[in-house]
């Protein structure tokens, strides 16, 4: 008595996307994360700069 895997999961994995497409997606995610980090850094620095300025009377 042999038991096989679950139905639908017995075939080997097949590549869905081309390596060039995966590289392009990885590059765009890296650029997006760097730009988000830069935006957060600029926002924090500008808020600290704005808090350090005296309030004009």
C-alpha cells in the first residue's frame, strides 16, 4: 500500500516567469524601497528642522 501526495501537488515545480522578468521586479522593488527610505529620512529631518525653528511673533 503506497500513498501518493495530495492531488494537484504531485508534479514538480515549474518556473512561471522568466529570469529577466524576476530580475526586473527585484530591481524595481529595490529602487522603491530606497526611495521610500529617502522620503522618510527627508520627512524626519525636515520635521526636526521645523521644530527647531523659533515661532515668529
